C-alpha cells in the first residue's frame, strides 16, 4: 500500500470520573490508506465514537489523550493549534454523526448550513456556493435539491437528512470521512443507497472513510479492512474478508456468530 493517510500510534484516551482516572481507549493502533474504506467495529461503549472525536480534536471536557500520536498526512494532529485544527475539520477531515437531526442547527435551512461549510473552507462567490450546494445535494441522490436546500432539518425525512448531512460533510472535499453508525437509523433500502454512496465517494472523489459501527453486514459490503475493538483495545485487525471469514479473537467470533445466525 502507498503511504498512510491516517496512522494512529499507541493512542490512549483517559477520562476523569468521581473515583479518579480510567482509560477508555488503550494503546490503539490504526492505519488507513488513501482511497481506502476502513471499519472500526465493537459493541456499544467500547470506545468507537470516542476515537472518531479524538481524531477531530472534539473530545468532551472530561476526556483527554494521555499517550500516543494521530498522524494525518505526515503531521501529528495533536500538535496543531486550535486555529489550525478548526481549519482541518471539514476541509481535511469531516465527520458524519449518528443522528442527523441533532447534527443540523434547527433554526437554519439545510442549504444555508451546507453553504456555511463551503464559505468557511473554499474561496467561492455567493452564486458559486449556492450552485455547489445544489450540486452536492444532487450528488448524494436527493431529489429536488432546490426544495431540500430551502427546507429546515425537521421538515425532511430521516433518509433525506442523512444524505444532506453527507453532502455537508463532503462539501470541501475532505481526504478522510469519519462515519459514525451512518446506517443505523435507516431501513434496508435506504441503507443500500447510503452504502452505494460511500462506494461512489471512494471511487470518484478518492475519499477514504473510517466507518464506526457494530453492523458487520455493512462492514462486509463497504470496508476494505477492519479493526475489532473490545474494552478499548484493538484485538484483531486485517483485511475484512479474512477477519470475518476466519476470526481469531473470541469477541470477533461472537460478533460473526450473531450475524450468521
């Protein structure tokens, strides 16, 4: 494989609680190449979403990185200033959150919010920004992009909101997209549309994706490689078909069994 796009080395994330400090992610190692879809799989509470937030520098106040590196395009993100990290979010690395309704501000239209992402990261004139909003909504398979752009988040169905959130996330053409359970609230038909969209992003825009999920069915369809997280540690990693066809760790075996039943 060519040089890594993202490489996480020995990442440990701790949290301060009433009884002191505890580690919720322990010595994590993860690597994603250019134009590669990787999956981080684990049960609820295993630390999957926390890792995505750590990459973006958005950990909650009680959490902190006590060890490790997050190397993106050869630069340690943990050494960036707050201003540089703000510029990297959306432009270089973007995130699709699990619940699209809470990801959008309810008092602004969807189009305005996508346009704000474009205005912050790209030097485009107002007319160009509006044209790009409609083009993005069209690219993610939204019918009648003009109407959707003029709508408020609560006026849209869950599937349309999900795709609008993806449009916002790719507005500045980031190199890495972090997708946190992007299909968990969708029916089977909409799941298939979203999975196909992620394939298209990889093939046409060369965007790498870190898929954070517990759904091995989605992982089989989308991910080139997978890392299995258990109790804050990666216990198994490798090519998706290899890991899921011949799991070695007991936790991975149990996960595979639940899908096979």
